[in-house]
């Protein structure tokens, strides 16, 4: 067993505590990772607050993990000690169902094992990246390209693949008009990917004060959703809308912005149920969809694409003793745009 310091919450909405856990002994196909940085995702906050129910406490959040390989099992072939690696939102899947065989482990029919607040196939709880070390199966570890800084790479393990995967699936590219709804931790990364893929990118945000930043990330247009004229001007405009907002919205208003056969994809996850009129879909043969991160193969593709195109999140690196404050700041939208924990301070 490998003992490691972690940040954990003993119960819903409780403050973080520095504690110690034991990671499992290395199996033949395992990798021990010395975690350097762990990003803070809004999902971490939702889970730590048990907004969706079913949280496993004590909980060690974190599924945006970047670090260095410290040791490998006897059968590991893809990685060696010293490699720069990352771990995302899940750490195991059945490997046998049709979705796993297609490289879409996130939709595993047996249920993918989440990086934290989940039970592995042996019935043991998983603990995430707010930790100094983690043990993960080789097949669920991603290589981080040398040109990506480790602290900037960590949010890409969730925010990056969460935005890249639907953009690829719905064929964002040259000739496509794509709207990014919301410009926060997900949105500012989505802009960069959509631009690099060749789409015409419009950002829809509540206020006008992020316009210059949006344009610097590659947006072609920026319009405030607080202005009713925006919805009149953009009616029937977009092939694809990527909704990154974790709040209930007037879905009918946003569906009206789609062209015939357009799709609105939800990647934000509000705690409350959303409502819409079926006529918003019928009248334009529109689709309302959702997307959940991406598989291991696509996550590696995303990181390589980010390295090739110079895509990186804008981050604020914090100490381990600042996580409670960071959660509060995320909830009041006081971050540009992702917090990353320096795990050497734990």
C-alpha cells in the first residue's frame, strides 16, 4: 500500500480537511502517479455539496490530474518512470461492451468507474486528484505532450475533452456556425477548440464585459444574452450551440437560434430539471442533446490537438489551503477561468 496526503470533505458542504489515505498496491497493469496539479471543476463542487445525491463520503474530489509517473507495474508497456501523464473523469470500464470497444468508455454499459465518489468493480470507493499520489490502470492514463505545461494541461482532462468531444461529434468545422453559450471554465476552452477546428464562432454571454477576451480566444462574434435584440438578430442562425452553463435557462429561446436540423448540446449540468416546448424542436427539425466527456482515445487526440494548436485554459494556480475559498469564488463567478491546485503545497 502507498500512503498519501489528500484533501477530503467528510460530508456534504463540509470544509476540506488534510487527511491520509492508502492507495492500492501496484497491480501488473497499474501506474503510480506523483500528482503535480489538480484542476477544480464545477462538478467537484456539485459532488462535494452532494447536489445530485449519491455522493460517497469522505470524498476526495478531482478528475483533472496532471503529474509524473513514479512507478509502473510489471506488465505496463506504454509508460515509463518520468513520463508526463494525466488522468481524467474515469479510471476503469468493462472493456467488453460495444461502447468500450468503440473507444467510448464513458458510456460503458456496465458503468464506468469514476475517478472519485464511485465504487470500483471490487466495491471499493475511489478517491480523486486532490491528492499527492494516485494509482491508475495503464489503459486509463493519458500522455501529456511536452509542449503543454502540466498546470495548464490539468483542466483539459475534463474541460478540454468535455468541449472537444461534442464539437467533433457534431462536425464543427469550416462552413459551420457554432455558438458557445457561456464563457466560463468550459466556454473559454470551447471557443479555442471551435476556432481551431475552423468553425465560425459566436459567444453568447450574459454581459458584455468579456468581449475582448472572447475575441482573443478566437471568437468571431460576441453578443450579450441580456439584450432581447440578440435573440431577434440571431434567430435561425446556428448549426450547433454548445451550452456550457450549469444553470436553468430559457431553452425555447436558445432553440430558436438554431437552423433547420441544428443541435443544441448540453454539457453543463444544472441541479434542477430543464423545461422546453416540444414545438421548439418540431418547427425546425431541431435536436436537443447532451454529451459526457470523451473516451481515452479521444482524450489523447484532444491533448495532441491542443498542443498542436497552442490551446490552453486560462488558469489561476492556488495552494491546497485555498480550496474552500476557491469553491466560493467559482460559485460567484470570480475566476478567470479555472483554478488549479498546486499539489506540492499539500
